[in-house]
C-alpha cells in the first residue's frame, strides 16, 4: 500500500498513527503542519509559533514508533496561551502579563512524554474571560467554517487550529464553557474533563475553583486519548484528584438522558437550532436510550451565578497586582468584567457559595435517575456583527448551556451532530457527574459516528472506527446525589 | 433492690435507663432536674427555662419504657439558644435578634422523637462567636469547677448544665471549637461530629460552611447515643450528608496517632498542661497505640485563617440585616469581630479559600499513615480576670487546637483525662477524618475509662461500662487523602 499524499491527509491521531505504522515520518508530518499553518493565512490563530527546527529536532529524538508505550508518538498539537511551555512566553493574551516559564505545565509535560510535539501557543479571549474569541490584542481568529461567525472562546485559536487541520489536537481551558463553545462553532469535539482530572499546575487561572484544562480533537477517540494521557494526580495542584480515565469501551446502552423540556429550552429565536437539537436527541433515542425532558430553570439559575454572582472575584484574584498597577493594559471589555469584582464583598462571596449549595440540591434532584444530560452546546449562533453591536449580551447567551457545568462539578463533551438545515454546524454536549467522563465520552463517540459529519472544516470524513472492548462501567461514585 | 436517692443519682443516660428499668418515673427525674436547676443558683446558665408542667406533660405522654425503640426515653436535655425549639424563643444571646420558631430544629425533633425531654435553652457567646462564654447580655455562667475560670464558649450554658448534673446531655454548636473548649473547661465530653452529620436546619448559623451542632455528655456513651440519634440525612440542609454512625464497638486497637511534637506543642507557658497531655499520650501508648510526633505548624496556619482570613464574613452574612440596622444591639466585642468582615472583599474570600486548599495538601501529608490526631483540647486555662484585661487574645489562644478542625473537615471528641497536678481538669481531643466519628469516639471511650475521672463537677464516678461488640471498622473513606 502506498501512503496517501500528505496534503490530503487528516492529522487525526488514528489516521496519523496508521500512516506512521506504514512508515510515514514525523518530520514530514511536522513540515506539512507548518506548511498548513502558513497557508491558513490567519496570524490571529497563534500568538507564538514554535520554530520548525526545534519541532523537527524533537521529532528526530523520538524513540522508535510504539503507540502502546507512546500513545501520542509524533502527534503535533497546539497549546492555549494561558498554559505554560518551558522557554516560550505565556501571555494569556495580555502582553503586559507575559512571562517565560522555565517548566512545562504538568499536563504539557505528560503529553510530550507520550510523544506529542507542540507547534505553537494559541490565541484566546484575554485571561480566558469570554466565550467569543474577539477579546484579544492579538486579533480575532477566523471561524474555521464561516468568517461571519465568531470563532468562539475563550479557546479560539486552539479550536480553529484543530478545525482547520493544522494540528492533531489542542489544549484549551474551560471555566464557563471555553472548551466547549468554540468546539460547537468550529464543528469539532471539545472535552471538558471532571474538575481535578487535569492538573492546573502551570496554567494561568481564571477561576481557580472552577478551571480545568480541556482538549479539542477532530474525533472523540483523539480527545479521549489526549485527555487520558494528560490525566494524573498532581500533589502540587490543590484541586487535583484521582479521576478514572479507562480506555473507551463499546458504547453504553440503555441510558437515561435528561434534556431541557420544551418550556425551558432556550434558543433565543434560533428555531433551526431547536430542530437540530431535536434531531440529535431523536438519534439518541433511536440508539436505545431513554430521553427524559426536565425543567432546566435551576441549571440556568446556577449559570447566572458565574458572572452575576461572586465568582468574578476569582478572576480578579488571578490578576490583581497587574490590574491595580495598570488597568489600561487590559482589553477594555475584560477590564470591565474583572473590575466588577470590586463591588463584591467577602460576605457576597459566601452568599454566592450558599446559593450554589442550595441550588446543587435542586439540580441533583432534577438529575435523580438520569445518567447524563444532553444539551445544545450553544443556544444560537453569534456573528462578529452581533458582538460589535453589544460586546457582552451575545457572549452571555453563548454560555447558556455551559456556565452551570463547572459550578455543579459535572464533566462534559461537546460533539458535532452534523450540519443544521442552514449548513451551520450542529453540536450537542453530553454532561455527566464528576468522575463519569468515560460515560459521556463513550456515548459521544457513538453519537458522533451515528451522525458522521465531516471533521471540523477539513471536508474529511471520520476515520474508520476501531473495534472496542465491551463496555466496562465506571464504579459507582461514592458521593450520593440526593434530591 | 431499692433505687438510690434521686438527689444522689447521676443523670447520665446509662444510670438513668438502668433506674427506669427498675421502675423510676421520668416525672420524678424531671422534678429532680428542675430542683437542681433552682439549687444551682446561676441564672446565667439558661436563657429560657421550660415550664416544669410542660415537661412533665411530655413525660406523661411517653410510650412504655423501651430503650431499644426510644434510646433517649425520659432523658432530660438542654439546648443551646441558637437552635430552634418550637414555641420557645431563639435569641442566639441577642435579644434584638430573637424570634419564636414554629418548628423544632431537625436535630431537636429527632431527639424528642427518641424520647428526650428538653428543659431549657442555654446561654452562649452571642451568635456563637467566642470560646469564652462571657460575651452575652444574659450574664456569664459560672464554670462548674472553678468560678475564677471562664466557663468556655460559645456553648457555655450547655456545658455547665451537663457538668453540674442538671441535665443528661446538651446540644451545643461548633464552628471554631465551641463544642470542645467548654467541655475541657468543665470536665465533660464534647463530641463535634463530621460536618453534615447533624442537620443545621433550625440552627442560627455562625459560619454556614463550617458549623455543626455538637453534643455534650458526662460519658462518651451518652454523647454517642445522642449524636447517633440526632444524625440523619436532611435534604433541606444543603450541607447535610450521610455519615456512618454505627453503635460503638470495643475499642479500636493498634492505631497510629499523631500528636504535636515538642517544638510545635503550644501551652503558652502552662507547663502543667504539657505534663497532663504527656500523661494522656503515655496512656494511649500503654493501651497499645503508636504515638507519632508531627510538626503542627501547618495546622496552626489553618487555624489562623478562621478569624484572620475571610471566614469572618460568614458571620456577617448570618446577621447582616440586623447589623446594618442597629449595630448597637450587638455585644461590643461581637460587633467588633463581625464588623471586621467589612474590610474583606470577595477577592479576599477566594484567596482565603485558595490558601486553605493549599494547606489541606500540607496537613493531609502530615496525617499520612495516621488514623487519628490527639491534641490538648485547650493549650492553657483562661481566667475571667485574663479576659477582662484583654477580651480577644486569651479567646484566640483557647482555639489553638480547635480552630483548624472544621476548616479541615475533621471530626473530633474532647474527653476528660483526669485532674492535672494542680487539680484543674485535663482534656484531650481525638480528631479523625471526615466520617470516622466512630473511630474517635471508640478510642475516647477507652481513654476516658482508663483515666476514670469523676464526671463533670458531680463528684460521681463513671457508671459501669457496658459490654460492647467486637470492633467493626468503618468502611474506608472513598476520598483519597494524598500528601
């Protein structure tokens, strides 16, 4: 068999490793990736691009191809620029904040040890504050599918880089939905693990109690492989904890899946999105799962706490010295959002914590008997023009189905569900309880294959599915969720 | 066999139930209890005393004596006046705050359903803010053993009522040590359960994220019986959670117990306390346990967060409307402490939470391999004169070995260890991880019997020990504590 021409090859890990097994050289792949980055003609995707020589030298030093020992052998990836890579500047999209770390972030070190090769640091909404991808002094990455639409944020560059096939996968971060919203807007997979699964050591915090590193991939298998590889307990991160990340097995059967009922589904007038979501839930039903409509009001109540409640003060805590010294170096919208923390007292903070505790009881009751929730990843699309007219409102609406997730300690995965009637990408997020990442990912994989959209903006179909072992259920969680 | 004269009888539950089994009437016991309260000649113990008629009517309505079905049958108890009893005022020692609830607190209802009969609402440091028992407009209860010494707080009246033999047991609350410090100062048992074990529904909060109702008893068996009976999951309290509270079994063997090493033991010059603690730890060693000296500095660092960090803002959250309307109705020291919340921002609150998260890693590491910690309940004694000279400093010192406990989500039990060389009461607190209450109580019971001090200020010895079943270990905690 001959190898396909590199220029036509998807960089998804499955295809890449199949080609490596047949003799393709990582150096050729890296050269192709850098060529694609140049051809992409979008200087706003990367804030810092690694030198090709350094990447090629790393590739040359790889041990022999052994994907069992090195599950990311020769896999090029991008890193959101609020995550440290030794020797490269970390800006968090704020040049005045920039520093050059001496060490890789914990997660980056694990990925590299597994054979992955980083190519660049990607653009973001400054300090990961935003879901739109336009709040950066480094420009606005073009949405991979439609330049009228926002790229989504805050992990804008990472999502676009994956969707355009420039890298195999990319790291994002997710506090309010930054690892899911841009996945939906660019037709790729966005995996937001359980809090504590991926160490935050070497990541610039947004809200330390809610942050996690996340993974974008072209397929669920790729996102899962990278997440699993990155996942390990890190004693240096006070929020790190052991989370089960077994190999994906065959899709779980007969699940009970909650969705917003008709009265509480929010699409802000985008009926096409409602249709697309209904089609996706029909697909889940056809796969043998039980779909249960529930009132989503308490989840929206939780979501409102994130920016209207006290958690914005965590964003101030992350940047306070710079903010006090020179607020003018911040993006004006970011400065406005973070500055709101100054109106909040410690008493307000605890009142927010109490309100969340009370709402957790209500949402736990709503989720009783359900293994998963399924929601549209975004309620409606948002154009650059919408955002120019109102920089805050459309951003808030994008977080409708993401803002509550980290506050409730759920994990989730956004997965493409095929083009909507108008051609825009459909996306559903499957949400599970803390530690049940494998359940959400297993179902997401099956749904992705059932809908079988082309990957990202590459125009390429999903690679053939690997045969998986029969389902192994995750051990029941020790914490009782009682209504 | 004839019954002993009532006036000479201890009200501990074991003795009381033995007498009930032989025909003693609850009405006679209640009359005796009210007579003792009158004879105690201390109007500062109770803020509100129940009418004897009401108590006797309740006793008359009890079902036949059946301690298996009603483990607190005919048992008189007192309730700290920040916990609701239907129809009686709740003041939290602030007359302007008073209200009359329509319902019993969840825990009170459970105790009454088990046959316990409440006699009165007890005095406290206003809003449970203090460890001294002198911060109340209702006077200062006299310490049961020595009128020069503070009664201890904030659960002052409850501890003194038990120590003087006026009731069988009493409810306190514990945020910073209010359920342990007064136990030490009055030579009784103080059980502070795991957070979430005893519902906070119907309790005036101090720091909602750290509060628990606690139990004072003359013996560990009594405190355990009342705690077990009160313990149940309460969906209406967002902090309630299922905690195992099995019957006590024979004392656990061969435990590894951490104690402060010589360099970090704090007694503020009270060498007699250091001697008494050494004797108690020798007793634990002689019982076959391994005593491990550890550096206690990180535990003190946690303790300092409680009043110097942001948690004081929780106290403001609990009383803010009244505080804004009329700060003059507060005890001046209480007003000063709670008012400090106004200097704390929401950002400060989250910084405190981050600092605690980091310190939890350090203390977990210090506790690795240990099942329990043993500490002096108080580092040194504190007289009324000390406190008149400085109302804050001596109070803070009393919390040396208690302030860190709830922040670290530990459970604990303070147990008398016999008179010190100078006759003052010795007390050790055994601390265990969340959910391991039965381990701490089992060892406390054995230590109490081994030291065998008279109970409280009653001059009466411990009742004969019941034969217990062999030890049944609590299931391992699901949460990994990693260093």
